[in-house]
């Protein structure tokens, strides 16, 4: 009887933790975007995009993908360009940096 009570409590705790983790994952969405030069429209490779403790860099074509909560603020920076802060309002984002 005592073992089955402990087993039931452990199972309940495990299921609660799994449900909490799934809820937290559901709140995050995939944000994809491209960083470009504001004057030329050329894609910028190597730009750093940070949100909280996450950081990613743009690829050769200026593209990036980041899993982040909708509405969070992203910081975009690249050497010799002015850093920008943008809201992740949708799933696709284009950020234009000025030199």
C-alpha cells in the first residue's frame, strides 16, 4: 500500500513537470529573419542576434532562426554598424542596419 502511494505521487509529479515543460515550449515560437544593409539592401553575414541568454549569428545570406517568445526584444549588432533593438512581432523579420 505504501509503495503504491509513493509510486502514484512520483508519477503525478513527473506528469506535472512534463506538462509544465510543454506549456513553456508552447509559449516560444520560431522567429526567422534576415539582416541587411539599410543603404544597399545587401545581406549581412555574421551579425549577432541576441534575446535573453540566446545568441545566434546570421549565415552567408544574412538569415537567422531563433526560438523566442513572441513579443520579446531582439538585439541585432555587427561591427561597424549601429546596433538595433527590435520586437519579435511575427514569425518573419527583416532588420536593416545602418553603418
